[in-house]
């Protein structure tokens, strides 16, 4: 079955029709910059433009940068606060005319990685950690997702993990790889101490340069880079929509 997967990120909204049996794209990926400010009206219009680009008439899955419960947006760390309390699934359906399901963006990426990517062979517990604008997480046990975890907010050195060790902090504070890598290692060790996973998958934009980062990691848990890179959110959103809407 083919589902249109859309991954809404802090800087870009990326999409492609996904063959949910294989995780492969049926057309080239399409990207539009995320509106700023990321208000409901602006983002809904952008999703509509994506749907029109593909001339899409079927099911849509959207990876959304917030905690999502029954299609309702519960948080707004990196989007406009007007989203909170809004039934985003219904709003996107009304704008596009297509059945739509929302899932947290890192939950979507994690789904793709445990199905087709770096976590495919792991049968135990897996934590996906996406380091970007903030730090997003998703947790799986025996391939089953525990949704909407916000483990970027665990405390490390008396501050939130994502305010201490996200990729955006590296950029803003102009940290070199060693300083930032050691910070990220502290964050991962805190996760390890609290949850004792079998595997940690590091995703987000930083996964492209994982060799620079991984030399500073010192954990008992196996840590690997995400395999699907920027395509994971698109694939996972499509998988979630297929499961929910068919």
C-alpha cells in the first residue's frame, strides 16, 4: 500500500509517497521550507501545497513536532503555541480532503528505523535519539512504541538535556566536536542510567557526521547511527497512518 508521508521539521517540510511494504519512495522527495512563524494557517497551507504537488488523493501520514494524542496537539516547543489543543488531523483533512493521521515526528522516525533501518534486528529495547533543534526521543520494546516521550527534558548538569546537548546548542555556542561530543555523551549516559536500553539509535541531521561524534561516546549500550537519515520521518509517518487508517 502506498501512503503519502510528510515529515514536518523545524526548517523544512519533506514528503514522498511511500510503499509501506518496503519503505521505498515511489516518487522523488519534495521539500518546502517550514513557515516562520509556524502558525496553524501557514503550516496547513504548506501541507496543502505538498498534497497538490503530488496530486495526492489517498491516505496521508504526518510526523509532527509535538506530542500528539488522538490527533490533538499537546505541546509546542518549536511551533506556534496556537497549535496547542487543536485537532490537527481534522484540520489537515479538511484542507486536503484526504484521510490523515498524525504522529510525533521522532516517534515516526523511530518506527521507520526499527522496521527498516538501524533497529531492524534488535528485538529488545531501543531508544531513538534525534539531535537537531532540540533533542527528540522515541522508545520501543519488542518493536512496540511507547508514544510521546519527551526525554530531551531530562536533567543533565542542572539543565534540560536539549538545552545542554542539542545540535542547535553546538551551533549557537560554537562548540567544537570534542566539547559537544562529551556533552552529548553525558546526556546519553543519563538515558542509559534511567532506562538501560539494548540499543540507542542516533538520528537527526547529526547522523550524517556520526563519526565525528561517536569518538567521544563512552557507553555500555551499543550506539549506532540512523540508517534512513532524513527519510526516516517520512517513512514512519506513512507506516503509522497505514496502521491507523486501514
